[in-house]
C-alpha cells in the first residue's frame, strides 16, 4: 500500500518547507505538484528543458501508478494479486521492480518483504480501520506471506493463492531513480529536487553548485532535528511516527510490520534515514533497517557499505555512518541529542 494521505501531506509539506528554508536564496525553478501513489509529489527543476521535463515526469508518475496500484482493478499488480495462482506476464518496469524487491528481501533476510500486504490489512493500516488481530489470525496470515513464495521466471510471475504483493515500501524510491535518469538523459537537467511524499531524490546540486540542505525531522516534535547536506543522491526516511494507532490495550502500534512476527515493529528506533545513489535501495533499506533495530542495522551497513545511514533512537541518540560525519549538523536547539559515528569497526 502507498502512504496514507493525511500523514503524507503533513510530511511532504514539512519537508518542502525545510528544503526551501534551509538554503541560501537560489534561482527560481519550474515546479509541479501532484497527488499520486496516495501521497503528494513536489517536483522542482532548475535547468534544462524544464517545462517539457515536468510534463514527462508527471506522465511517468501516473503511468507507474497505474501499473502498481494495489487497489485499482485494471492495474498490473492487482491482476497479479488476484490471478488465482496462474502465471502473469509483467511489463518490463514491473518485472524490474519486482526482481529488485525480491533481491533486497533476500539481502535483508526478509526484514524487507513485499508480501506483507495481508498483514497490513489485518491491522487496519490499508483502510485506517485500526484493530489488533487475534494471534490465530496473524498465524494464519503468516502462512501466506514470505518473499520466497513468489515464483518468478523472467517476466512470468506466479503467486500462490492468498499471497499478495505490495510495492509501497519501494515504489516511490524506484520512481525517483527513474525520474532522475530520464531528466538527465532526455531533458538535460543537472539541477532538480524531487520530493516524492518525503522520499527525496536530488538531481545534481543546487543551481549555485552547493549541496542541497535537507531537514531531518525530529520524530517527537515534528520540527527540524538537523540538516543533511547532499547532492545527486536519494534520501529516504522511515519511522514509526508516520502512521500509528493506540490499541484498546493502551499500546502504540506503528505501520511498519515485522515480517517475521506479523506484528508492528517494537524497538527503540524512532526513524532511519538512508542516503545513497539508488532510490529503490534506499527506500527498501529504510524499512528493513528499522525492522532490524540499531545493532543489526549497523552490522548490515558494515557488511554492505554501499549506502549511508542516520538512525535515531529513543534515548535521544543519533547514529550516523562515517560517510555522513561531515554532512550532518544538529540544529542549535537540539543539543540534547547525542551524535555517535558508526565506523567500519564493530
């Protein structure tokens, strides 16, 4: 499922304000805003064939949404989810996205899993009719989740009965990467900022050549915790604060499901921001690392090392991989937070 409208709007507006407020005055760009994939997109292009590029970007977003909507009956994903176990031939883009999702699920040992949609539905996160499912219901649904159940041979995919896919944890990051490539190659764009419902894809640097200044959210207050300086990269954040509810038992339940248990994640991580060259990877990893928890997330980074990370814990500690040590700074009013650098040495 894609992000809930209300929280997506809040996150998008907040992030847009941070992006514009945190930098020096810059050249005016051409902008386009649209609602797609159940969230708000804000696209700003500063050079190249900006008008034509914005039109092409909006067209690509709509086309991909039509392919990957989990609720539209004419979408490719809906057809696959309701195929009754029969093989379905996918378009090249859906084949590529699914192959990458399954590869990332394997690399993260299932911490990211595109088959948890039935569990999200059971907890009410797809309908906003929140509830705590009985253990028997969760156990039953776990029989029909797990990325290894997806049978993929080239563009032919089969899903066993009751297994359903959802690209909500990777689609926006993938879309940001596809947009960035198209803008560069076809429209000569070297400076653009694409905010896909809180997933940021930076194309090049700011018009003056300096890095973009991206606000990292304080999960507790909703204000700005610190500033990340970045260029030509994706910046994706996942956090339990984005969507959650309080159950009849008085406990808070967030929308990020642990695929191993079928329950919303409960650990001391507040949010994970992943920075890297590949938007799809950043999107999936921001969820996976949140599920893993701080120690396993740090170990994963040490092994793979092709991305950077900012991880916030509820003890007001910020863990930053050493590649971002000089790129992140706390806001003056946030000195109660402790910053620790994660190095390659355990």
